[in-house]
C-alpha cells in the first residue's frame, strides 16, 4: 500500500470568472521509503500539490490519503521544509529546533529533548552555531536549521518545497548532498519539488514532470547507483541520456504552452544593417585588446585593516568576444563587473575600454542586473527609450524610436511594447532590461547574473533570446554567473575565479563550440560534457577555499591561465 495517494485530485482557486484551475485529475502513489521528485516550472501547481500532501490545502475534487486515511490537516507525521525559512529571530539555532520538538513531543523529558536537538543540529553541520540567532547565519545555514527542525520531529514523510532555490549554487549542491545522506540513513519517504533537472536526477528514485496545464506529465525512473557524485556523472552515459530526455521534455511542453497566444520571438526578417543612428556610433573601435584589465585590485577598509577582495586580475578581450565569469559566492565576480561599469571605484590597476581608461558610469557600458530596475508606471517602450536620446543626439525622433522598437521585437515583446512594467512578469521585465541595454548600442554589455531570479524554463528561454540578439550585434560582453551550463552556453571563453578574499583568475577555458548555440544541440555535442567537467572540477577544487597563491605556484593547466589570457 502506498504511504501517500492521490485519487483523481483536482484543485482550483477563486470563483466565477476569477476561478483558476491549478491541478487536474491527479492520480499519484508514493511508496514508503521512496525519494520522489516532482519537477516543473513556475505555475505548474507544484507547491499546491505538496500543500495537499501536508494538509495545508484541501482538494476541490478527489481525495488525498496518508496510509489509507484521508488527510484532513497538518500532522507531525508529515514534516515540511519550505523555500522560505520561517525561524523565530529571537531564538538561537538550538532553541528554534527545540521549539518544534516541544510542540510535537510535549511530554519528552528535558534531557532527552536536549540530546535530540543536539543530534539533529550536528546532523546538519551546525553544532558550532547552535547558540547563534538567525540574523547571524547565512541563507544556507538558516535552511539547515529548517532541515534539522523538520527531522527532529521524526516525521514518516519529509516534504520539501523547493528548499534550495534561494541558495547559491555551492550551498545548494552541498545541502542537497546532506539531504540525500540523511534520507539514505533513515530511509524516510521524501517528496521534493524543484525546477532544477540536475538536482532532480541526483536525488530521485523517480521523477514526475508536471505539465503547465496542471496535469501529471511523463515519469522518469532514475536507476543510477548511489551516491551520485556530480563530477563523476559527466562520464555516465545513463546520466547524460536521462538529463537530455528530461530537459527536452520540459522545454517541449513548457515552451509550447508559453507560445500559445504570445510572441516568444517574432519570426521577422532580420535587418541587414543597423539603424543609421547605431551604425554611426559603432565606427572607429579597435579590434584586439578591446577591453583590458591590468593588475586590477579592489581593497576595502575595515576595522581590522585593509581587506583585498580582488587581487591582480589580468585579462584582455577582443572586440565582439563573449566572456563568462564564474566562481563561488564571494569570489569577487560582481565586484569586477561593477568596477568595469564604473559603479565601483578601482583601488589599484586599470580597466581600459577601446583604449580609454574606465572612470565613471557611462551608457557606453550597459548593465543588465539580476533584478531589472524599471520604472513601474512606464511602458516597456518608455523604459527602453530612457537613455536613447542621449546616446543618439543627432538622430531623428523616428530613428530613435526605430532603435527601441527593433530591440523590443527581437526580445519577443512586439505585442507588449505599451504594457506598463507593473503588469509584467519577472521574465518579461528582464526582456525589457535586455532590450534597453542593446538599444543603447553599448561598446560593452555587462550582465550580472541576469537570469538568476527566474525559473529554469524562463531562464533557458531568455538565454536563447540573449544569444539571438547578441549574434546580430556581436557586442563585446561579460556575463557573471554561477551556472556552469549557462557559462558554457553563452561564452567564447569562461574565466574561472578563485575564492575570496584576494580572489583572482584561476583558469581560463576556451569554448570551441559552434554558433548559433541552442540548449538541445549543446546536450548532444560530444565535447559539451568535457567542458562541463573542467568547470565542475575547478569549482570543486576551490570549494574548500584553496589558497590562490598556492594555485599560482602549481603547474599550468592545459587551458590558458590568466597570464596567457592577456
């Protein structure tokens, strides 16, 4: 008998014209001891499904049962770990865990309760921080408290509602490994919802995709032996095949659903010339050593003395080159980018663009941030037009409008140019940000994790939009990312940074893959996983803070080192 079972379950919200159907005719059985992953994108009903399991929602039709009995509300036998950690800010780590334990086992002796708290705090690696309060913890540490709290209640089923999505890539991978280790030790039944394909394959016995219409999609059995080490998976043909199958399925059903009644990317004939205003501004640019970083340093004063965040960063880019900058959180990636944008002062060294030193912010260096900063009361067209008048002072009003409309069309907003930013989704607002950057006809495009806040499908979609528009302009670009696949997909070279403080370039990898690139084609290319392995190996090597100065003394890698990149 299944421990959790859905029988023809449907769930909707609202009434009349406001009614929205979220889940439709769900039939699902979860076996005892199974690790099930429900994989889907935003709006597919994943959270609603797990709320039904937790007893936080009731079905509109059908039934949800636990061990054959209807679920009528929350219960301690079903522990939930949410995406957003709800800790009591005035309590310590140990006290937050103990509070949950006391609510479930009020008669547990005090000594036993403290032993139980210590056991689970240790299990998630927080013994050293047991007396700290949430404000003193990183995001990853706070989520670990959530895990310890749920485990301490000794539930029969652990329900995980995208618990890792707000974390950086390294913390996310480490915590996923810990969750798998805990599951293997206790063999509790686990149900995880996520939009991350790699995370799903690493953790699951079985993956079920959720379709955009609220129905269950294709089921994928994961037969890979455990433990599943991420770097080793790059050599596993079963992993590669499964990864391609799951990714392609999600792209096919997701993009098809989004394309209905919407302009994803207009099928228009490309212009064979830039608008005259743009053509004029692109004259006279040098080709080689177009962007130069020379002995770049960033040093901040602190009460304990100067703190060097970035040290001796040396790199040259040719005109039209696309660089991905990757490394662990805190390695100075965004610091390099903001210095290049003129938004952060240079402590030592120099940055030159087209032979001229970078001093202050200038529209010749367009920046697309993780969160698009649009004026909510202005339309897409009006937001995109900001700055265009200054960049094209000699152009006619119609020429400037042509520039704006051209790029809004290219990012798939031909039918939404006059929609206010306040009525747009995150993905649409980021499209406006990309169009606005290109409309400035910059000498340099700077992207600071531009897709980091988006779900996987929107991220995949916009990566291809960015590549399509970039292929027309060939603007020199630097993209900061922590996503290995994104780095390879976009770049001519991937620049890997060592850990901070005193972060510098550890390795530069040339990506010799044909353009134009698509995610599907990349997954099928024989060299793709070789590039992926190099990046994962580098990140793994620096995971525990290897000293960059020792790395500099090590033998040169096969790919170009920072000195060779110049």
